[in-house]
């Protein structure tokens, strides 16, 4: 059984990067006759009231660094709390099933225990 596990693990380790290596470099679309244009950065994470150098490098977000959540899926939005609640419920369910299984096993081994 262990040999099959090691064989499977080895095959997966060798073949896992294969799709990433099969793809060539992305086409930049830049040709010699393409004019150089200035681009502006349109990034909602850089919309700050502070200097960006003050906001970067901190493990905790500083006030006025970032933005208020505008969609439910944004950082700090409602879906983040729903995800946390679902994870907590899932862990609670797993804990309950393990506890129930252990109690069933213990009662089968020693019928005097409740």
C-alpha cells in the first residue's frame, strides 16, 4: 500500500507543473510600430488619503489607507463575515461528528459507559 502511495505521489509531483510549462510566454501585443502611450494606474487599493509609503509595510491597516467596502465580496464586506460563519459552522460540525463517533466506539467497547 505504501508503494502505491509513493508511486502516486511521485507521479503527481512530476506531472503537476506540466500544464504550466506547456504554455508559452504570454503575447504582449507590442509590435515595433505600436506607439508608446502613458498609462494611469486605476487601482482601488491605492485610493488613499495618506501618502502610499505610509500605508505599505504595516501588518495592520492604518486609518485612511484603503477604502470602505463597496461590494459584499470586498475586504471587510458582508461576504467575509458569511465565510467566517460557514467555516466556524463546518468546524463545529466536524467536532460534533468526531465526538459522536468516539462516544459510539467507547460504548461499543465498554457497554457500562454511557
